[in-house]
C-alpha cells in the first residue's frame, strides 16, 4: 500500500510540477515556444526476469496503452506525464514458499500504469542534437483470484503484481532531414517489481512476495520522429536489451498533438 | 542316435528353464547361474502369517502411572511404598512411571485402586504393541509403489499392476530428493546397521529400549524393512530406492525379536525421538488400546512440530493406536498395485491417507538365514505386506516436504499430504472416507509446482 501511495504521489507531483511550470512560464511570457503536447501511445516489451536470488528466470511480457501530456517548460527542456492501462504476463513464475508450490499460467493481468519522462537538450550541431532523457513507468496490477486444480479439497490463490521500469541516457537525433528525425537512445534500463501471492486451502494458508528483476540493464533503442504536419508528430522506437544469455526487446509507438 | 536325441531333449529343457528364469532378474550384478535356478526364499518371520495379538494384551505385572504435578518426589516415593509397588522406570519429560506391582494383586485391581487415589492423575495398563507385517519370498522386482508401469508384481504368474497406480515418486524427485538434515525416526524393531543399502543413511546406532543400550540393531527384520522403504540408499546401482534419498534414519528399537513391545517402551521411543532431532516419526506398530500416557507422548512430539506417521493395522478391523490418535497422527491405510484398498487394511474415521502396502520389496537384515545370500554374498531383500509397509512411504514423503519447506508445521505437512492425495475409490466413496481417507498419496502433486490456469 505504501508503494502505491508513493508512486501515485510521484505521478501527481510530476503533473503538478508540469502544470505549475507551464503556468509560470506562460504567465511570465518567458518563451513564446512553450507548448503542451497531449498524445496517445502503445508499447510492448518482453524482458527476461530473474527471481529467487537469480536462481530461476522467466519472461515478463507487457503491453500498454498510454495517454501522455508533454509540457515544454523552456526550449529544450520538457516534462512528460504518462498514465495508462497495461496487460502484463508473468507466466512461468513459480512460488515455492507456499504450502503448495504453484506456477503461474494465467495469461495477461491487467493493471494501471503511471509514469513520467524528463528530457533536456545538452547540445546540438547543424545535423545532430544530443539530449538527456530519463523515464520511469510504474505498473500496478489488479488483484486476481484463481482456483487450485487437482486437489481433493477446494483451494485458491490470489495474486497482485507490480513492476517499475526506470531508464536514463543520451538520445542522439539526426536533424538533417526535413520532417523525419531518426535517433538512437542508449540507456541504463532497470526493471524490478514484486508479485505478492496468497494461498488458502481449508486450514492451510500462506503467502509469498516474489521479487523480480530484469536481467538486462542496458538498452539500445532505435527510433524515428515523423512530423505529419505542424501539430501532429508520430514516434516509433524499437529497443534491444542484451543480457549475458540472450536479448530482450520492445517496441513503442506514440502520436502527439501540439497546441 | 538315441543318445543324441536324449542330449538334444535335455538341451531344449535347459534352454527353456534358463530363458524362463532369466526374465525375472533385474539386477545384473546378481546374475549368477545357480541363483537363477534356486530362487531365493526367506523363512517367514511369522510362518507367513500376519502379526496379530494372540494372547496377552498388556504386561501382566506392570502399570503406568502419572501423579498430579503438585505431588512432591518424597510423597510419590511414600505412595509407591504404601502400595508395595516398585518403580522400574520413569520418563522425566512426561513424568510417567512404569511400576512393578506386588504378586498378590492383579493388574486390573492395581489400576482400579490407583485411580481411586486423589493424588493420581491416571493409572493404566502397560499395553502390548505389535508389528503388522510378515516378509515373504524374496524376488528382485520393480518397486511398483514408486513407479508403476503395469509390470508384473512378483513371481511369474503374479498379477500385473495398473499403470500409474503409484505414489508418483519419480516426478517428485525432480523437485527434491531430500536433505541430510531431515531425520526420520523409525520406532520399531531396530534397523540392520550393516545392510549395504542403508548403512550410510543411518544417523547413529540409535537407541534400544528393549535392551536399554545405544545399539538399535534389528534382531527381528521388521524395522529394517520399514526403514528401507522410507530411505534406503538410492541411485547407487544396488537394491532398491528409498522415498527420501538423502534424509537420515534414526533407529529406535522398542520391539523385541519376537515382534512385541510395550506401551512404555513406545512412549520412551517417541520422547527420545522428539528430544533427538527427529523431524518425522514412523510408527509401523500398533496396539488395540487407548492410553493417556501414549497420547501425551504423541502430543509432546507433535508440539515440537514432528510429523507422526502411523500404520492403521492389518486385521480388517478398527484402527490401532497410536494411529487412532487423530489429533497427532497421520493414519495410513494400505492399497495394492491396482490402487485398490486391500481388505486386511484396518478402517475407521481416523484413516487419513493410503499408500501401497501389498507385496512391497525392501531390505531384510544381513544376518537373516539364507544359504543363497551366504553363497553369493548378496545383500538380502524381501517382500513385505501390510500397513507397516504403507506408512514408511508416507514418512519418506513427509521428510521430502520438510526438506524443501522446513518452515512448515507438522499440521501443515499432514494437511498437504491429505489434500494432495488421489481419491482412488471416489466412484464408491467420494471424498474423505474411512477406508483410504483422502486417498492414495501423490508426491508429485504435493511437491511439484501446480500450474494455475483457472480463473475463479
């Protein structure tokens, strides 16, 4: 519950900060280019997660739909608030600390998603621009209940997951084309979370908090921004996250409208 | 020409016998020519009959007594002297006295008189316990109880088992084979400490309450057979596999060479096991009578989170004690190679689960008389029948659960064993019934993670 409050508070703070900053800059007429860009987006990733002190691993697959509001506070500095709905798949996660060990094979679990981005231009040349980008996303799954099959008495488990992803690094954008800006984003990209599960079978009961950690910690993203017209921008990105025994990946699509 | 025909005839007969005998032996190292012709047999410990109480029901000149805790040592001594009884022994943990009574009074009278004394909490008979299994002929065959492929169960002509009518041990071993720290106390006739298929699995030479020493060597055979089922050395290219590959056996002898013991020794054995690190207690023994002292000993062990597994008995009647103490014991009935309850398995509401108890191969003490073993230096094995054989499957199973989840309480482990059982007689008796309780144990279901797929 503390976690929920903490991240909800963080999301609210970012939104407030964005609103406050926007209002302040707008009021002071500090920059005529201050803008707000609402948008929608879709993202999917598949990441290898490890658990039980790196003893076991499985895949976390997640796709989410987001609404975002990007506030350009001053030229080259913007904050972006994210909120959305996600479906995350934790299948093959095994809980061995319950009276009866269980393995999840339940498919997607829905939940809300909150997050924020901060972007600051560092320097630019005629054809290139280098920015610093930081991002975090917090997924809070809704509580679900499942039957335990094959026992000779009735029993069930309830589960509630969350995960968080934080990344930071430079974005190098080629600005030599008109309306089309390819970029590469190199980032430190960390994913962690927890799956709390409770089991009840007649007089038997138990619970387990399973900590999960993404195996990959670095990400290389290749993407492009396309200005369809002055007010509408499309952004597409593919990410590759290597780890010692494989490669995780993700894709992202966003459409943003400028006022 | 005639000689040639006779020689040819003998040759055909020889080939026929050789082929017939060859298919019965699974252990290559024992393939010695003579052995195939003389199938090893062991003398039955009880002339091929199941152990049943025939004469005495309690020790004729002894009683068990517990005084109220307010009574001082001096007053107890005075009381005992006043009744002309002699203290034989005392279990300090439970403050239970074993008394010898005077010759001019019967045990019944003494129990009655003592129970009239307001300083006495209870006085009762020192009942006889007895074992419930008889080893039979020896054959080296598959252990259908652990994995039943539908093979022939015994000698040629024996029935074939039903495929997968077993306790699903092989799948469970993928998850755990047990931990050395987990100890199964076998309270029985002792264990053959020198049998090559178990000697490395024995924690210590144990405790002998029959001869009052610290050498629980088996002079009967029952305890060795039981211990082998629970935890014989496994994956060693020899003999049989135990259920709990890596767990240790603590042998505690309370049954004499004739197969009998008394409640006092049983109580001593249980408290000794509880005080010496046992995680699981196997009781393939039973008596027909209830006794507060015995229940108190079981409670003492249970409260130390020791899982107590007890055989229900083989008379086709009521569940024996201690298995009938439902609050503390997991009572085990017997099924066969077709997952059918055997009709000699005792029954009643106390039955919790069942395990295979029909024609179970396990260890026989190395001193057991057999010219075959002597001639070929074979470690002996034999078949046993009874709930005595069923109980150690459950004890080994409990030890595996304790190994993989040491934080679980005894009550939780017992419930896991109950809830994961296969209700093999559900067509006739759905649910928990008095014949096989929740059903035949299923180790795979309890130990291997269950796939959760169904939404509530």
